[in-house]
C-alpha cells in the first residue's frame, strides 16, 4: 500500500511539473510585401529573384528580411547577429509559383528544408544561392539538373554561405526553378 501511494505521488508530481511548463508558441511566417527590406543590402526584397528568407526574433518587432535564403542562413552563422531567433522561414521552392516570384505566403521552417548548395543557379544580385525545398525529391531533381549537393540545414557549413560572393561565372544560370 505504501508503495502504491509513493507511485501515485510520483506520477502526480510529474504531471504537475509538465503542466507548469509554459507552452512556447512559434510565430507564423509573415506575408512578403513591398515593405520588406533586406537586412544586409537595404533593398526591397521583392526586387530580387529566387528564394527569400525571414527571421522573427524573440525580442519582437518586424521580421528580419532577406532577398536570398543564402543570406538568411548566413545571418544565423554570423557571431555579431542576434541569436534570439523565435522562428526562421525560407521560400519553399517545391511549391513556388516561379523562380522570379516564389510567392508571398510560400514559407517553410528553414530547419526542416532540404537545400541545394553549390548549383549553377544564382539568386538575388547574381550571388550563389542555397535553394530550399520542402520535398527531398524536388531538391534531388533540382541538383540533378543544375548541379550542387542536397544538404539539411544542420549540414550547411559556414563556407557554404559565408564566403564572399563574386561575379557569377559564365556557366551560372540566373532564375531557373527546375
């Protein structure tokens, strides 16, 4: 009987501990509008082709916008940038309307995406792009057609997004979604 009471108290304590934890609500992605300005270059995000990024900070305010998913990933790796990230979204090129306009509401959690890194396709301002897809098969098909390798967010190395960008090579394609 004493053992049953001890087990009951233990279970009750575990249950109450679970109830005390505040549920963390992850902010939803914000619709991309003409008001969105790139964090790094200060230009309108919609003026650039290819996948975009947005980071919502726990400290609140408007999202931090990026005209390329590569720059958004780079932001998370730069020591001088804020680390209080509440949510991180990138354009889902598996469901994009086109390379030129991936869609104002077409967002996926950046940490669950499959990225094609090192392809011949360049994004905004002619820079190399990390092209995000929600579906691995779409990322594989894109890499097969355009070169590059498919990586998860955790597999993207600093040098994949932090190396300086130069003029696109003569072999680079700008604006190809498939």
